[in-house]
C-alpha cells in the first residue's frame, strides 16, 4: 500500500459517521503514513445529513483536526444537504494526489497549505473570485484568483524552555541562533517536499539570510546542524519539541500557540525577519461539485467562519475588517521579510531538489 493509498483510505474512515447521520466525533487527521494522537479537546458535533448522496463536497486539507472539524461542522450546520468528505494529509501528498488524478478529479477543494505551494501548481486549480473578495487585501490572494488566502501564518522558532534551562542554553532569538553548536542534532524540521509549511520555512530562511543566492550558504549550515534528523510530517516538529525530544524546532505560529498555557514551551519571531504567507484555499480544476466548492470557499472566508477560527483556535483572520485575537502579536509588531511569491512558486521544484541534494550530501 503506497502513501497516497493510505491517505485516500482515511477519507472513507473520516466520512463514515457522516454518511450514517450519526454524531461526528473528529478524529485527528493523519499526515500520510504518520498516525497522530487525538487531542483531549477534540470537537464533537451532531450533524443532520441529507440522504441525497449525490450532493457532496470532497475537501483535501492539511489542517489540524480540531480547527478543521470545527469549521466543517459549522459549514454542515449551514448546508445540511451537502455530504462532506475529508481527505487529510500533508500538503505535498495532497498535491501529488491532485496531480495523479488531474484527468478525472475526485476532490473539489484544497483547503490549507501555504499559498506559495498552491501557486506552484496553477494548472491544478480554477480561478474564482469569492464572495468576500472585497475584504481580502491583494497580498493575500492570487492575481488570477486561483488561490485565496484564509489565514496569514508567521513562521516561528519553538523551543523547550525546561530543557534549555536544564542544559544552561539561551533560548534562540534568530535564524542565526539555529546554527549554534549546542543545537546540533536538536532541531526539529520537516522535509520541504512533504509539507507546504516546511517549504515556506525554507524559502523564508533563504530570503531572511542573504537572499535567493547567498541564502543557500545559510541552508547548508542549517542542514549540517540538523545532523541527519528530519521529519516527514510537519506536525512532528512542534510535538517533538513539546515532548522534550528536541530543544528547538521550526514551525508555524498557530502550532506554537497550542502550547501557550505550557510554561515549558516558548517561541520567537526570528529577528532577521520572518514570513506571514497565508494558508490558502483553491478550487480543483474540473472538480465534480464546483457549486459546492464555491460555497465552501465563500464560507471559509466569511466573517462567521473567520470569527470562529479566531476566537476558538487563535487563527489569524485574513479579512481586513477583522482583528486578530488578543493572544497574538499584531503583524505590524513582527519584522516581516519581502516574501517573493513568484520565485517560491516558479522555482519550487528546483528549490526542493537543491535542498534534498544538500541534505543527502551532508551524510544523512
């Protein structure tokens, strides 16, 4: 059984309760081949489902279980006649799936994943100007409307304060700090080919540390400090730091925030600058249920859904008529780099290949 087959079977498992009309208890979605534990505060919802099984929506998503299930439950409460199926996996795996079935798509939307990862595959998606377009700034949507941002995501360095204190090591504040000898083999990072967020992190590190040419010097030193350790699932990065298996990790702000009540965990916005590339949503080209796909894009960018995701899960709203939650640092207070979407999208294959070559050459 290959990875894509494993991921596809997950769709059936997740939707079985929906098809039966029973109460839906959210299961933690899998990054393909990587089981995760279900969090203690997993959402549960009773869902009314139409018996018209032809009216459905198939959603591909790399989102974490709780916010994903909360949004989908809210959507289903508004559109109870639409049968929702979910395929949860990493962004890279989901894009591979969409590529493999591009001649006859089974999915309708890709919800989540960095906008640069979606922008790198324009042939997979349809242009769509969503109903909330006027409330989304130009920097958070594609010029051709093949993707629409739904939540800006700053990249951060997460660290285990307890372990750092025990070993007498200062907490990192910058990308350069990740190169310190004390962090060799202690950095949790995901392979960029497997995760949209890890790819964005790679591009961010390059641009923040010398640019498209000189930034690769930083990458070579960073890879050397990984000391052969790399993950196939981005969710592992923050979890392995939280468990104390690694001192520091590269992750997204929303993942780091899940530990905001844990006194042993901290995170920083690197002083050289970071990115805030949005998670995005796109309609799959030639999808079976385009009408429902458009409804879902409109819903995800609606004030109702954006407020729920902000208030319950601390996700940053993409809408310019809404503020982030009080738990988040205002984007204006974070040093942001000039993230080059065009370069990150057009050169993605080359960038990933070059990273893999550096990693392989490091003796890993």
